[in-house]
C-alpha cells in the first residue's frame, strides 16, 4: 500500500512558479522549461486564478502563427483544485485518480498557498514496498503506446496525444529511427516559438528503454537518475510494447489497493450469501471457525459470540451478552480512531483494520478485525458482524523479519540495504532543498588483530561499544550503518560546510580513542575516516560511497587514526605536502 505520509512531507514548498494572466503563452512555457517543472500558476493580487500544465500545452493550436503571443489566461485550467497540508498521502492518491488531475495546490490552515503536489512527487516518495509487490516493469505497463509517424506535423502529433490522453508518444521516423515526444517536449517547443513543423526531427533521441522483465524498482531508479519522465518498454525481440513512467507506477499501486479492498468485500459478500442459503450450515461454520465472531445490534450491544471468541478473549458468552465492545478496550486508540471507523462503516458498510484489545486477563493483543454493517431490505442497519483473529505473533514475526532484513544483527543499526535506501532519500531531499550532504566511511584500525588475539567475543563487544559511542556524537536526523566487519557509514544530511562534517568526524574519532574496558582488557583503538560531499558533480549514492571509501584508504595509508576529505583535482594542487591521493581520486588529509 502507499505509505501513510502527509501531503506536507511530499509537496514542493516555497515560492510557487507563477505568472500574470497577461503573460504570453511562449513566456510561460519558457519559465516552465527553464525550471523543468510541469505546471505554472496564474496569479493576480495573490489570488490563484488558474494553472497551466504540460497537459494543457497539448491543446495549443500550432497552426496559428499568433498563438504564442496570446495570454496564458486564455488556455489555463480553472479553478485549481486544492488540498490541505495535513491530508494523508493515500487520500491524495485517491483524489488524483477521482479528479483525473496531476497537480494540486497545497494550502495551509488559513487557506494560503503552501506548495504544490504532483503525481510524480507521490510516486518518487512511495518507498520500495509497492515496487517489490508489483515486481516487474510489465506489471505497471498498460497497453501499446501511442505511435505517431515522423512525417506528421507538430499540430497533428499534439492533437493525437491530447485525444488519446497520452503523456508521451513514440515517434517513428524512417531516417532517424524511433524517438519520443513528451508533454515536456511540447512545452519546450512552445518556449522556442516552434511552428507547425514535421515532428520527426523534433523527437527526443535516443529512445531510452527498459525490458519488460526488469524489476520495477530498477525502472524507478533509472527515471530518477536520468531525470526523465518515461521509459520505453521492450520485449525479448527488442520491440516497443509500452511506456512506463511515474504515473503508471502510481496507478499500479492504486490498482493493488483497489484489488485488496475488492477481495475483502467479495469475501464478506460470499460469507453473507452463504449464511442466507442455509442457516444450519452457517451455524456449523461459525461454531467451528478459527476466527472470533461477534454480532451486535444496531446500538452495538452484543447479541452473539462463537466459541473462538471465548478462546481469544477469555470471556464466555453470558459475560458479554448485552454489553458493548468497549469492555475490551485497550486504551491505545483515541476517539478520532473510533470516529473514523464508524464513519467508514456508515459510508461503506464495512471497516477492516488492526486494533489493540484487552483479554479478560488484562493482556493486550493485536487483532485483525473486519466489521460489516448488516442491513434490512430498506437499507436500515440492524446488526454489525465482527470477525477477528489474533495477529500478535504474526506482527512480532513480521517485525523480526524486517529487523533481520534491514538492520545489523549484532549492533541493531541499519545494514547496507537500509543505508543505501536512506542515502538515496537523503540525496533526493538534498537536491530538492539545496542543502548539504556528507558521507563518512569509517574503518576501525587493527580490529582484525583484536579478534585474532583476544577472540571474537571481545571484537563483538568492541563493535557494540563503538556503536553506542558513535550514536552519542550524531544528530537526530543522521544515520549510522554497519556495512559488515569493522566498516561503518554515517549519513550526515543538511550540512552547511565541509568543516561541519569534519567536526562530527573528529568527535567520533575522539570518542573512539577513549579506552575500552572489555572482559578485563583495556583496549586503545583508533579509526580511519573518509569523507565525501554531495555536489552537482557527485550526486549519486554510488559516487558518494566510493569517494568516502577512497578517502578512508588514503587516511589508512597516511598512518591510520586520521580523517581524510575527498576533494577535486584543483583543490589537490593547493594542499600541503603531507597529503596523499587515493587510487580513485585526490583527497585532503586532516
């Protein structure tokens, strides 16, 4: 499912890209092309009058020589749909689907513009779970893409894309080969006052592809790394069979959500239909069910329970008949939780979720609960049927599996897999907010010697104590991860300078130099620390890690127990003679 983040965490905040209603279409397009954004707001006296998007650009009449000089207000979409900053991401996804829009204006509690939210923002910030579930590119690829002959005019191509609701089209040009024309390309062409030319030479090339069997998360990462909007999907014969982009990925996740909900409703309908066909069979099924069953009247007074209910809660039927389910309340859920549950029941007739309840013994347990509203022929609610199972142990098992998958078994801190995911998120956040980012690569000096001479249990204790010390030197938003053995990585987001990263590295080194007391042994230890910094030239997780690793090895070759910053070649020329260079590039030693 889509993670339950709030819109405020995903939106683009700050000053909205906007223009005056009298701004020409060409000027508005140029502003969008320069900023690489997909929409521009039309504002007068701080009032948002409308929005002009890449989708709206398809409606431009390229056959008119004067169209680019027309005011953008003549082609904008109005009114603009707004959402509050505290709207959950799941609700926003549903609203995107229901309205068919791709941009929302985000407003604060006072109704003032706070930012903009796009479908792309949501697709990028879903995390990895939806992509693992969708598995391959084929699962997010719909029908064959729109294909347009390269000898068509720009007006014909744009009209075809608009008519077919296509965000992009494959351009088939006999001389130039396959290319792609996207909504963003259309905006770029408008900004250049491109007339009604033949579309073949205007397409973007080369056509970047992904195989239909590739993991979907690979396609997502490629879109992000290449900063493009669409990939062509090819089969084993290298034939284009579809297009995949963030919009299709988000639609795929929504389709999974709909399928889950439909499955739950079908299961409920099937059970109710079976009970109507034969009461005797229903009674036997209920009596032997492995799920707890409870039926209440319309005022939530308990009328019936099955044997499994007693086994799960500890209450006999005569102890609960006539009472309400408040008897089992755990105290963990507030009034808003129950209000939302009852609202869903009133609106949809069913509620399914996880809830903490209390057994007769006072023990708390987690149950998966489905409540169904039972109505008469006049659609008046007469009863509520609740089915539940104890999933406490299942949840513990899931948490244990997740812990093993994403966290180091010895130290309990993130492992390489989770570190790489957090570093990717930190890079995206840094790119968006223009804040600094540093990566520290730490290798404990002479750790193998300690393991070999004093035993692995002493080495493990040293790693645990180092982890505890290191965490006291870091900020709340920093990440300490163990790659394996005695190698650690620290992610430091929102740093204003390289000096700040060096200060944190020095604190870590100073803390580690303090003697360790382990099993009667007093150990003095050092570490070699390499630092790499995010920049326009170094903006991928792999580059940051490789450079920090290279700087760490430079520190080791310089005598260990030191800090080394990876710098560019020009900075290397100005460094002192005590500096050394790694095999991967120059580094400054401190």
